[in-house]
C-alpha cells in the first residue's frame, strides 16, 4: 500500500513538473525585460530591418508594463496601419509588410506584443491582453497624430490579436486584414502537443489551463478569436495559405463563416503558414491594395 501511494505521489509530481515545463516552453517570454523604460516617452530613431528610418516609441500598458513600437509618419491625410507580428516574433521582423504599406502611401506603426521584442511582459497572452494593448496604441495614434482612419493588420497570432481588438472596439478602426490567424489557441495547443506527444497530450491540457490562469493571469478559453468574431462591425479581409500545416485552412473558414460584417477571403494556393506574401508578392499586394481601395476610401 505504501509503495503504491509512493508511486502515485511520484507520478503526480512528474505530471505537475512536466506540465509546468510545457507551459513555460509554450508561453514564457524569451526576451530579457530589465532594461526597458516605463516613462511612455519617445525613444531614439532606429533602423527597422532594411526599412528607412522609423522612430521608436513606448507606451504604458494598463498594468504598468512598457510596450514598444516603431512608427513611420508621412502626412496626417494618410491612413495608419498597425502591424502586428505573430507568436515568438517582433515588430522589426514585420519589415516586409510595413514596407508594403508604406509603398501604398500609409503611415505605419509596428508593435512588439507582450513578452516579445522590446515590450515587457513575462508571458505571451495569445491576443487576450495584447488586443487591449492594440486599443491603447490606437488611442495613442489618435492623440498624437489625430489619426482618423486606422487599419489593423496582423499575421498568425497577430491576426488573431487584430480580430480580437476590432471586436472589442470596432469604432476605433476602419478595416481589419488578418493573415493566417488561428480561430482558437486551445485547439492549436492540443494539435501541437498531440503531434509531439501522442495521446498522452490530453493529460497535460488541464495543467496548461491551470498554469496559464495562475501565472499568466488569463484563461486559455479567452484565447479564441472565433468567440469574438461576430462582434466585428467593420470590413474584414481574411488571408490564408492553402497549404498551411500549422494553422489549418479550416480555421480561416470558421472565422469567415462566423463573421457578420462585410467580409472577403483570399486563399493563396500552395502557400504555407504566413507564406502567402512570399509565394506571390505581387498578387498579395494587389489583394490587400484592392481591399483597402474598396473599403477604407469609401468610408
């Protein structure tokens, strides 16, 4: 009896430890946060990838952390685009998209999500709190530049974040363009864990839920763009790669079908996850440009 109890105790400890390791590998920030400012003030001019010079700026999140971004401003008459990177990415990695929008004549703000790049935050929040931060960024644009028309653009987790922000405050934005967004991160984690661990993955999902709530301060149940999508009231474009092996095409179809706003979708044949722009850059640019022309300039 004692031996059986000891074995069960060891298995329980292993379960808790392995679950915590999975949680940290999945959601723990990989960035070092100790050097960032919290004053919300403008920082130095920086080179964003191969782009022209952008200015670096920080604002303060609702919980007091410093959120980092880079902006390129040309004229008040032009619309703004908020570019949002994906899981594990950063603002400076969005240069292919930011330069596309600059070529279209847009003012651009590209931001580091929580726990990414130069933004503070101990854990990734999968769009749950990031979407609230994007709303703060939009308010900053309106206050600093009197921004009238703001486009939300995001890839992968950034696409889900854009959709969630638009659902929460559609009145702040003009249109949304979402590229490769997952409809539900709970299902995403389950797919990834099953692929890596097989059927035993089901044993660790309850711990992922628990640790996310306790340590990251939000519920995985809320990390679902599909639950928000019906609240969006502005024109929305969904882009997805036909051969996306990470976020299946069905997730984009699910988001599209749940949307009740003016909506369009574009599937790039042969493109993998977030690979539509690389598969056919001219077609990608034309798709985005045509959507903007048909929507934002008729508002």
